[in-house]
């Protein structure tokens, strides 16, 4: 996920991930998709590599 300000630069905000919820992961009415947002700061500390800051 990112935002773009009025002058053009894009800023990383985080990672949006998800998948099927419930018991059988079929994606039906009783098994909705679950979305998970991970803040970019947490992701930067938890995974190898770095986020480039300009």
C-alpha cells in the first residue's frame, strides 16, 4: 500500500495480504476472505533488506 502526495512522490505505507477465512477456505458466504495490513515500519524491521528512503 502507498500514497502519492500532490507533488508526485509515492510513500510506502504497508503490505496488504489475506486469504480465505473459516474452516474450509472455500471463500463462500460463511467463509469470507480475511485482509491483513502490516505497517511498513514493522515489515522493514521483520524481514531482511530495507525500504529505500529518499
